[in-house]
C-alpha cells in the first residue's frame, strides 16, 4: 500500500496526502479527516525514513531498457540518470532484453523495490497485441509509468515521443524533391518507433505519387555487416536504388560501406540518411546525414513530467517532440 492508493481512494492529489501526513495547515478539516480515514482503512503507514519528505518514498525511480549496449538506449539511460539526479532522485536500472516475459519480470522486480515510478526507455516495450501491454496498464494503477519514445493510452501512463513519422516523411520528401525516386528504406523490428518510421516513408511515397514498392522496403538487423550483405543481395536481384533511408545510424554506416565496395560515389551515385544522429554518423567517411530524434530533450521532458506527476499536478498524457535532419556529406540536396 502506498501514497498513490491513498490519493485515489480519497480522491485527492498526492500533494494533498503529503500535506496531511506532514500536518500542513493548508488543508481543510473535511479533507484532512477523509484522508486520515482512508489511511486508516487501507492500513497505510508512512515510511519513517521518508516522512520528512512528505511521501512514502526513498526517492528512487526504476529505469528499464532492453539493451544497454545499444548506443541510443545508452544515451537515454545517461540523460535520464542525470535528470533524475538533478531532481534529487536515484535510479535503479534493469536491462530486460526483448522477450515479453523478461520485460514483465523486470517490471515486477522494480515494483518490489517500492520505486516511486518507472521509466521505460525505448519503444520496444509497446507490443503490437493490446493484451501484451496489460502488465503495463496494471502497474500504472500502482505508480506512474513513463514511456520514452513509446506511446500507450491508459491511466497513470505518460508518453514522451519523437514524431518519427513526420521526421522520416520530411527526409524522404527531401530526397524525392532532389531527384531520388528509388529510395531503399531500411527498418528494424516491429516496435512502435519502427512502425511510425515505416508509415512516414509510405506517406512520402503517396505525397510524391510514387508506388509503394515492397522491393524497396527491407527489414534489416541493426548490424553493420548484415546491412552490407543485405544491400549486396538487393542489388544482385536487379533492384535499382539511388538513395538509402535507414531507421538506424548503424544501417546507414553499412550503406556507406556497401557504396565503397560497389564503387559508388556518395552522394553523387548514392545518397544516404541515417537516424538518431549518433556518434556513428560522425565517424563514417563521409560523415552521414542523420535525423536527430532529440534523445536528450525526450529524457528531460520525461523526467520533468514525472516530477510534476509526483507533485500531484495535472499533466498531458503525451508530449511530442520534433526530429531534425542534420545534413552532412552523404546528401546533396
């Protein structure tokens, strides 16, 4: 039993429960009595170590990610931890992997540690089948669930997302306007983010009046060598493409390596755009144009929203941030 249960049962904000616990005089007698009655009814006792804070808390937030070796997720973890520390909170990290059962076990572990909220970094936590997201909806009844670049509707769930769909649409549209009518689109997996990126590519094709060619859409592992092999295979099939739009920077690096191997000039023969604006994009030769999905802004906005939720403020359930195409040596619009 925690302060969130008391807040819901008494139909008051968490901040009001906090004031009652601390004996703050800025609470009406009627409200104070109702909160105390609910506390007694639920058997709620404030944590003695955290009473001075006015919350049943040890000031800790759980952070989950699928794979901490992934450059994007590693950056997200760093920015989340920094933002939480600035607000006086510690973080407890749990790397869940990608299997649904392991995700559920990690969330259960964090709940057992009595964290004040849970942040899920990355869109891999939103499953395509609605029933597979029920464990998140159930957890949100106990404490705030924050999604970084994933979206799920439900009480107690707050999403901060980059508008991946529009970002990919604008990048593809820029390529098409500059004369690239055969754009090979590489995407990875079926996460919420990947699906939005694929929709953005289709939007651009429709806008330009181009057919939706399945031979120009390839699911690709987030692996350098596998990307090179895939592009070689596509070219060997006789599929012509004069641009590569990749949903991850690592794939874009693979496209640069493929171009070198195939004797193609970049960007004259083959234009390339990646996604995430990571260090990988700047390490390639030539440096890769990439969409900056503002991971630092996403993480800061997520933590700011969480702090307001913990203070009992009313906040929007979804915050959207726009991506930005950073042009470098692999494009020449």
